[in-house]
């Protein structure tokens, strides 16, 4: 899943004296009990909301064999994707982890 950043997501300044210095980008904003990942950052058609109780680890976004389940889900839905929490349209966390296991061999 390619990430796409623009100047709008940049939250730190580039160090002109040290070209190897890291820069920081904002990839998500907290909205209530969810972290909202804007669709343009994740190259999706819909925004992605992940509940605050879910650990934001790499394996959530890119599982084994470099497979991401979010683009697959995105193609099947017509509105924002919610994972975990109590939103009426949310994919329950346990169901999401099971889906990752089946699709990518994640354990």
C-alpha cells in the first residue's frame, strides 16, 4: 500500500544543514475514539478509521508478503472503513485480525 504525502502533511521543517535529518508527516488525526487516516495518504477511495484500542503496528497495514488488506476492503465498500470500536459500520477487531490471517498468512 503506497503512502502519498504532500506539503500539507508535513509537520516538521527540513534541516538544510543535515540532509539526513528526519522529517515528520502527520498520517492520521484523532477523531473521537478513532484515528482517521485520510484516503489520499493511503491511496484509498475512502478514509480509514482505526479505533484507539487497536495497536497501530506495521503488521496492521502491511502483513506478510507485503499484502495490505485495506485496498481490498476499500474496493468492496462505498463509504469510510472503520476497524474496531462501536461504530455501527465497524469491522470488529477480532474479525479484522482473522481476515488478515486468512488473506496474508499473518499469525
